[in-house]
C-alpha cells in the first residue's frame, strides 16, 4: 500500500544525508587547502635558498662579434661564479656568416650556426676561479672573449 | 648620382671599389656611405664595416583601374627602376666586385679579407672589410 508520509520521510533523510556528505567534503577541502598552504609556507624558504637555479646567458653573434643580448659591447667579459650552472644560448644574427661558441679549456664546442639559427648548451663553471677564452672557431681572431670564474661568495 | 660620404671615414678599399661601381649604374640616383658602429681593431685584426644606402631612380607608369569598381580611370604609379636583386646582378658582371657573400631582397653583403704584413714584420694582421648595401629607408642590420 502506498504510504505517502513514509515516502516523504525517506526523501527528507536523503536530503539530510546529502547535506551531511557536503559538509564533510567542505571540511576535508578546507583541511587539504590548509595542509597545502602549510607545506608551501614551510618549503618556500628551502626552495629560495637552494642554489640549483640555472643562470641563463644569451649571446648574439652579429658583425663578427659576440654580444650579450641587448648590449652593445663586442666580445664582453662574462663573469661566472665558481660551480655555477649556466645555460648559454647562442643566436646567430650575422647574415651570410656561420658562427659557433667554443671554450677549449672546457672541451666545449657547439655546432656551427647558420643565420638566425640558435643552440643551447648547459655547462657548470669550474669549481676554482680562473679565466678561460671563448671563441667562434672559424673567426677566432675577431670573435674572442674571456669567461671569468670568480669565487662563489 | 648624388654621393654623400660625410659620415664615412674613407676606410675600406673595397668600399671605394663599390662606390665607383655604383656610380656607373645609371639607375642609382643617390648613394650615402657611412661607417658602421661595429668597426673595430685589435693587435691581430682590423675590422672595417661600412654601410651603403642607395636610392634608385623612379619612373611613372600608367595603371588602369576602376573607381568604386565601376568607373574606369587611369592612375599614375611611381616605381623604382631597379630592385636590390637587379643591382646584385648588375654588380656581379663587374669583375672587381663579383657576387655578394649574402643577398636578400633588402640587402647585399660583401666580405673581403686579406692578411697585411707591414715591412719588417713577420706576422702582420688580418684585414676584414664588411660592406652592406641597403636601399635607403631600410633598417641596417
């Protein structure tokens, strides 16, 4: 037999159950967010103090010289900290001329780049201070500069 | 040809060769010669970089068109009598100049190198002359 009141009660219970489940979810979400925030707050100083960040150095070749991107000094002295990890990007902007980047002391030599071609090389600076010469192999008289490695103080 | 060398130091023998060659090209109406900022020298090299900006003569040409897509009209279009690519071909035929080391629609580039050994010296230095020719109004590279 159909009992309208019973059916109505069931519906109310379902609604309550649904409400109860929603409140629990909200509490859980708040807890997860709080834990996440706590982790971020605790870990942020650690990430900031980590010295594993890679330094980016963009070199542009034009007019038979190396230039740091956006600067006007030809074949500049590049200063690195001892042990520092550096990503060199070399972009050839010399129409009709092929260039590359080489540091003989490090056994580093990139491929030869046509006009508008670029290459990237990841290196770690020597652990001891010193000076190394960087060149473009085919134009080593004119395209020649110094990489100066200094103490990591 | 109108020649402007007020911003040129006069360095560069191949540059002078190019100026003479361009003077003989009657389609060139104006030539401005400038030292490029990248010129520099050291113990082992002397890098001379010059830029030549030129303007070609123009001619008027009648072009038929339709005003509002209906009324037939004749318009006069002024256009240069030569392009950079035409100039490249013209200079190629001159023995002292020859083909450029690089060319595109806006620029011709010539690179000349030689080793100079002054008297009573053994090593000498490398003389590198880079000359770029642009049509006036183009940005130098």
